[in-house]
């Protein structure tokens, strides 16, 4: 529905829990989910910019490193352009229950089609309002819970928190430092942070290779 409403080829939804932690909640296809994982892996992209700037953000030509709109997210732009069908992206955020920023990223296969960022913002607000309406309370006074917080992509991102804890304990550092170490190795090995974290949690990746401590 959102694809039809906004005239795009793919849409992804993520929750921005902190300035360094986002969680994918839904994606129209696997390539959109992968693009979100690339945003998280590099810590850059339209979703992060939309949250920080509090305004819709457009990256017009992901395959052009000289484009003014992609200079703020060069790694994300280059990888999405090369590894997915998408050549342009736009993001907009809206608060869920006035607290949790939710971000929708919209993708197009062509870099030349015009964007209407007002329509993107309206579609985001409508989608987040629908999510808010889906909350339910188990008992009076209990926190709102949402069924859409449970899913394979969300669970995979949860493994990053576990891996962060393992690495933070190994080097006596905070979670942000642990995430930076994960990102550096993921970039070196051409993996997403999600994929690397799963290997760490499963015990298939030597933590010392990430921490540098033998």
C-alpha cells in the first residue's frame, strides 16, 4: 500500500531506540531489509539523517559519489547502489506514542524519478499512527506492547545487543565502543553487523579477532 501511495519500489520500517541502535520492524522485500542492515552496519543513511535532522531526507542518486545528497552517507550509498536494485532513497520519521521515533525508508530503482517529500512525510505519519493503534495493554497500567516487535529481523538485531555485551565485557568498554568494533570488522569482512553478531553469539567467531586482544 505504501509503495502505491508514494510511487516507490520498496519500503522499510525501523524503530530508532537510541542514536546508535535501530531495529528493523518490517520490509516490503529482502533487498529492502538488507538495505536497512547496511544503514545500521555503516551508521549512516537517510533514516539516521531523518532522525537527527527531524525532517524528510532524500538521497537522489546512490550510485553517484559526487551527488550532494549522497556525500553524507558514502558507504551506505555505494553499497546499496551496487548490491541492491535501488538507486535512490528517502526517509521520514514520526514519533510513536510521542516517544519512540519510527522511520520509514522508501526506495526507487531509478535515480531520476521525482520525489514528493511531503507525500513521503504524510505516508510515514499515517503508517506510524496505524502502528500506534495496534498497541494493546495486557492489564490496566501495564506498558503497551506491540505484536510487530516480534519477528526474524527484530530478533536478529537483538543478537547485536548480545554480541555487544560479549565484546564490552572482553575489553571492559561500553556498548557504543563494542558496536564500533563490530562495525569495523563487519566492514573489513564485507558482512552486515547483524550477520557478524549472529556468528559471535553462536561462538563461531573468535571475539579476540574483533577486540584485537589475544
